[in-house]
C-alpha cells in the first residue's frame, strides 16, 4: 500500500489507495477493432509504470498516480489471462423511475495528482502512445471542491474504510489466486440539476444524504419508509458490513450549466457495488429508490478490473503468437 510520505520515487501504478488529490482525470477508452490495435494497447498498459515515471519525477510533491482498469470485452485478448472471477460488463439496473445505464468502456485510466498539469501531461502521453488504437468514450476532469465536498454541498468519502479494512475491502485475496492484489472498479458519471436541488431546504437535503451538511455528522437511519443514500448504500449480511473505496470527484463547467459527480468505486467483490446500485435504483423496499437519483442524472456506467502492478506488467508477453501463463 502507498507510503504517502515517500518522496524518493514516484507512486507505483495500480495503488488503489493512492492519496486523495486536488485533481483527477477519469479517461474511459474503447479499443479499436483494427489490426494491431490490441497489441498497441497491450504495450501501453503493460508499460504504464514507465509513462508514470516520466511525468511524476518532475514534481514528486504532486503525488501523481495512475490506476489502469481493463474491461471484460477485451480482457482475454488483451491480457491472455483467465477472466477475474466476477468480471463482466456493467449490468444495467432498471428501477421504476431511474436506470443505471451501461456504456462502452474497455480501458480506464484513473489519474490523480495535486497538480492539473501533471494529470494532463500523463493523459497526453498515454493517448499519444495509444494513437489510433483507441477511441475516447469519456474524459472527465474532476477537481477538489473545498473540504472534499460534492457539488450538492456534502462532504463525500467519509465512510471509506481505513487501516487494515482498506485492503480487505478493495483487494482480491486468495479466493481468486490468478488475480490476487487486483481490484474491481465501477465508474458512473452523474450530472446534477443544481437549481432544483437548491430549492430543497437544508433539512430535506440532509434527509436525502443521511448526514448533516455543515459538520458532516451522520444522521440516524430512518426507522421506516424512505431511506437515505448512506443507508441504501450500506451493505450488511451475515459476514458483517461490506465496504468499498470511493474517490468521487466533482466536475463542472458553469458557463454551460454543467455540474456533476464522477463516481468511482474500488471493491474486492464486484457484487457489493452491484448490490448498492440495486438498492439505490430499485429501492428498499422496491419503489422507494434513492432520492439522490432525483437530483443526479446518470450518464455512463462501466466496470473494469484493475490488476496488481505485477499482473499488469506480465501481460506484455501476451501477443497474438501466444498467451501468457495465467499465474
Ligand atoms: C451522484 C452520485 C453520488 C453522490 C453525490 C454521492 C454522495 C455521497 C455522500 C455525500 C455520502 C456521505 C458521506 C460519505 O460517507 O462519503 C455518500 C456515502 C456513500 N455512498 Fe455515495 N454518492 C453518489 C453515488 C454513489 C454510488 C453510485 C454508490 C455505490 C454504488 C455510492 C456509495 C456510497 C457508500 C458506500 C457510502 C457510505 C455509506 C456508509 O457506510 O455510511 N454512492 N455518498
């Protein structure tokens, strides 16, 4: 896991728990169906550590990090390895009023840094190396909004796991030995009709989220009826509570009236995020969906697996002339 105080060398790629930063880029790409595209993409993702080093060394205090995720559609051909046990394309969740849509995405680059220029330079070098082997499905530049608030005005990320709970919640263990140390990643881009949200009273907004706005204190769960976002996204079973790691970022273009939240969740078990989505979009009980969705329009939805750095660099040998060992 990351040593945030180490300014001797760049942060190694695929550190799911890389530092929270002031800026992030979420880049979702589709690999072209042309000769050589898969080979080019394989070369770039397996060599991501060199690209990150190129840029990160120019200011280590910028905490540049990059996590690469690979989607189910290209996994076998790109990596030559067995499919991670739970990896499949994003499954739409259809509720009575809101649908979590599935949108294309073969590669995800989650780039984080304190400095916008470092993020953009790394993105530029990645896209230049990929050339016409990919098309851009979505590119979102996120920014820190005050004390890590979303644009709805609430502190976002509080309930993330810490200490030993963090790797426990995010990294695949012995249950899938070919992919130990990797993490499932789900991304969704939401836009907010801020004017409508601002018509609610602060108390109404707090009931939607489940925390107080000013000081972030958690509210009690509703005893019956409409549940808050924090309650619907809490997954508990006989094994206890199942956490995920979120690194959501606001994005905006006020001149175009565009305000949004980019959701990104890392998890050891993909089913945990899928269960959260079902509870949000279908509701618990069904019909009582997450009211956050009445003020958040979902624009994208894609699922990836972010292999450990060891697994990612090993795929370099998986050319069309032979697959790598799945070990
Ligand atoms: C518009 C999109 C979203 C916004 C603005 C948002 C905002 C928030 C806020 C403000 C909190 C309370 C503070 C915190 O613990 O971070 C929260 C909690 C949480 N959210 Fe979201 N969220 C969004 C989407 C999602 C999605 C799509 C998921 C999962 C699929 C999710 C999962 C969670 C979880 C697990 C918690 C912590 C619950 C707890 O244990 O207290 N969120 N979210």
